[in-house]
C-alpha cells in the first residue's frame, strides 16, 4: 500500500469516528483524549502516545462481548475474516461505551466470531497489524493476547516453537501496556508449555504479563504472572466478584475483573473495581 493511500485510509477512519470520540462523557471525565494519526510505519511511537489508560484504573476499562450468547466478539476484531465495516462498528461501540483499552487475540483457531487466524502466519500479519494500528488511532490501547484455548493446531505450533512464533509478534507486543499469554490457559496446555511461552515473551518484552484461567479461583498459572484476569460463570454475584478480586490480590498479583457476564455489566464491573481491580472486561 502506498504512503498516500495509507494516510488517506487512516485520516478517513479517524474523521468517520470523531463524533463517537467526543460524545463519550466517560472518557472525558477520565481526562483521556483521542490520539493523533501517524504514519503506519511509526506504530511503536504512535502506540506509546495513544490515549492512556486511566490513572485510577491503569489496566483499562474494556467491553469485550455483546449480543445474544456473546455472539459479538470484540476480542476478534483483528481477524482478517471480519469485514472492515464490522471492525469499524465494533471499535465505535467500544469507544462510545467509554472503554480505554481493547483486548485483542493474536491467534485464534476456533473461539467465536471470525475465528481462524494467526498473526504469525504471513497471510494474516499485515491486515492484523493495520487494524492493531487503527485501534490505537481510535484512542484505545490494544492489549494483546497471544492465543485462545480453542486452537489445537495453533497451540501446537506455538508450543513447538515459542521463540519463533512470539518473535513474529514483535510489532504487537513490544509497546503493549501488558501482554496476556492465553485464554483459559489451564485447559489449553501444561504449566511447562506456558512457561516456555512466557520466557519467549519475556526475552523481548519487559512489561507486565497476564494470565487467564477457566472460571473459579484455582489460579494454577499465577506463579508466572504479574496480572491475573479473573473469570466466573455468568450469573455470579457482586459478592463473588469481590471475593475473587480479593483472592487474586492476596496472591500478590494485580487484578483485572475480566469476564463475569457474556456482555456489558456495569454492576459487576464496578464491584470488581471497588474490590481493588485495576481493570475490567465487562464495562
């Protein structure tokens, strides 16, 4: 893509979304502004200057799902199988809700809408990086997740060559606020396999690393993490959410109240924040 066409695409994207950015009272109240577009090849510098996460909630406010049965998957917006129109719709929706970050999956074999992609595959890399940049241009900090648990073939690729696969993700992870190793890691690999992935990330990235487990309080991957992203089954109560956040913090880890419902739920998100979580996923 030429420089001229790249710039035109980025300026058009920002212009089309300005009304959504300025309409968000929540973002304004948190003192956050939209980022200025930059050249596509200036990604790391631009990402560092994108709208910062709130100082009060430094791990970010996110809305990761919507629709019946979580049919709308904001975490899959990098997928080349998702149309540009839907990508723009989902970014607008997150911004309009006052989100400060967007959690995005880099390799997803079969988890939800538009699955079947991996940023370490040459055919997927460029369109995924373009969208990763555009998320930052929209004023959201992208939070990269390496992989989902519903990715048997992709997990095999990752575990066989963690250094090589993680090395191909450099443009996505090197400037990230934090990196999450995987979704529901306790059912997608062994602690030893994930430790090798953690080491591959740590070899090039010095920021915080997060882990995510299946629902409950058995945090088997906690020793390799700085951050634990909590999950409970839908229908959980505010008291259960607060208890989980307290449990995470008792382990000496930073907490994100990540998944407590299959869509936005401000009541449960606020319960997590009140208990000491530094970010949420159901905003």
